[in-house]
C-alpha cells in the first residue's frame, strides 16, 4: 500500500468529489418526511423516549442529538436531518477516495469512487431522511483508521463514539476489529488497556443516558421483547425483499466483474482476507437474520475495494458504462404505486410470486429519484386533503397505511389511524408523539377516510366522494362505511 499525499491533484479531486456528492444529493432530495423510521428520529428530536419509539431501538442517541444540534440553528427538523445525511455522505465518499489512493493510482481511485458515489442505493440513501448512509461512513472510517500505525489503540475510541449513532453497525463491524488484534504481531498491552478504558468511558457517556431514558439497563433490554424494530418475517420473505433491493445495489457490478483476474487474488490475498471481515459477517446477518432498506451500505466501500483489487488494468470503459447504467437506473427508471393486488394477503392474491416481485421492486422497494418524487407527491396530496377538511380523525386504507407516521408529524393534534395488518379490526393510532394499537368502539362525526382511487373503485364506489386530489379520495364517516371498510380489510388484507 502507498502513503497518501493529499496535495495538488489529489486534493482537487477530493474537493471535486465532496462537491459532486453534495450537488447530486441536494438536487434529488426528498421534500417531506416519509419513512416510519425517519419520523421516529424526528419525533426523538422533539421528545426523546425509547418507550414510545422516539426513536426506535437500539436508540441511536447521538444521531438524534446531532439532528437536534443542527436544528438549533436551522429551525427545521427535516432540513436538519438532510444536512446530517449530506455530511455523512460527503465524509464517506471522501474516505472512500482516500482509501482507494492507498491501493491504486489517481485514475483508478477516481473511477472507483465515481462508481461508488453513483450506486443507486448509495445515492438514494444520501438524499432521503434515513440513517443508512451513516453505515457507509462508519465502515469507511473504521477501515481508513485501520490502515494507520497503532490503529488497534485508537479504533476502540472510534467504535465507542460512533456506536452511539448506530449501535447495530458497531456490532457488525466488531469481527473486523477482533481480526486486527489477532494479526497484530506486537501489542503494548498497557497502552491498549489505557485506550480501551478511555473508550469505555466514552461509551458510557452516551449509553448511561440512553438506558436511563428507558428506565434502567433491565428495562432497556426488556423493551426489545415489546418494541423490537426487526420485523418478524420468514427466511423466504427476507430473501424476497433482499433480492428486490439488491437489483439496485448489485447490478452495476455486472459491468465490472468480467474484468476480474484470478491472478490478482494471489497478489492481494492477505489484504482481501482482511477486508472480508468487514463484508462476510454483515452478509451472513443480512441473509440469515434480517435485511431492510439500506443495510448493504455497510459493505459498499469494502466491496468496491475488493473488486478494484481484482480487476485488470483495462477497466475504464467498463466502469464508465457501469456509471452510465447507475445514473440511468436512478434517474430514468419510473416508479409506481404498489398495485392493489400486491397489498392483498397471500391467500387471496391472483398474481404469481414473479409478478409480485416485479411490482414491489419497482414500487415499495424502488431506489430511484422517481420513487422519491412519487412519495413527495403522494404525501403532499394527502396533506392538502387533510387541510381541506375539519376532521378530527383520519382513517387510511391499507394501500396507504405507511403514511400514518408521516401524517402524525405534520398533524400532531389529529388522530391518524392505519390498518393493523396483524389483528382483526385493530388500528395503529398516531397522535401527538404517541403510537399505539387501538380497537375502536364508536365513530365520530368528523372522521374521514382517505383511500386510494383503485381501492375506492374496487370496494367503496357505492359511497359518495367528498373530494379528491390526484389519486386520493376523501370519504366522510358513517357507521355503514366503517363496517364495510372493516369487513373488506379483514377479509382481504389482515394476516391473522
């Protein structure tokens, strides 16, 4: 490996990548909060409470407090969240470039960084209010530090600080640190213990307030049995979701893989083996346990680094083609609303598994600019509909139930009710900063239903519309409407 002299040409390229990262993210960024987890963090800025999933476990206290710090000056939680994401995105891209310079010349480092920067998953999660780009930053920081002399003494401090932003990431990166200790030929144990002790102090500085918020250490771990953020899905369901999201993350590599030379593995065998300790534990967790959204950003940089080590020197045209594909995929692939049939429970669906996969890959799981735009458009329409009514409670049909948490943020004084897909005639109630399950025993005169047009056309067309906007329709409450709605939901959507 080479040393890095960040002057002249390499410095200008570093500034170029930071600027390109910021511009490419800002131009396509979401305009409104959408994600359930995003609102968890946003509400945590207002009132941090693990018991009320503000944010969800394991806590990410330093992430929330960082948004809160930025918001002190910006006075806009959504923009403050995005600014933090821009910071992590820029830092991650810069670290990637510096890491590549350790192994390759300027030219190859440039193209590999460009390839990573425009990966659709990396790009998408650098432009929306989700935490996953932090994983990209954290893994890059850990690996960059590991290349420094005496890194095993300083890495515990880095782990202690940044695990406060996302504890699960630190857990998945721990095997890499253990391997570094294993291969270290000479460890000054007194120095190691002193640095590790400092890291424990730093860790406790954020962990103690975190568990105190939950009511103590026992209560903190007990919360995982009641508020566990990991969905209870089968192995097959996990792979189904993983395969959809990997379309956006993995397919660009197809253009480069034909350039891999087996002989290069022998040259870099020891280094690749070390890098695999960043990649393999995470992949095993993704496949065997749980995968969601942008988890793969944890392995984005080390994966590109391994590919860079293995490819031959005639890489430029292939990487250029791959970058063109990434940009085309992110910018031009259309996004659509998930079909009504895909939302139905499996026992009543008419489409086969392949059609469901295609539908969800290019709707719910789409990682494109058009998906960001579609979400903004739908949520903006929904906000406009709520503002036109004098409603006290808002019922959302099963096709748009994912907007419940977002509407809670924008209308904290109204009650928003989404369908509970796991329990008949139950709802998820969002009000103020709270979320809970409820079983309703009576309706209110000012209740409204917001339903998607295809849901209305198929099941509720006998009921008169109040008004509509884009693909959404508002219906006023009536006991007959509510009973009809519940019967439809129970028979077609609830997975008891």
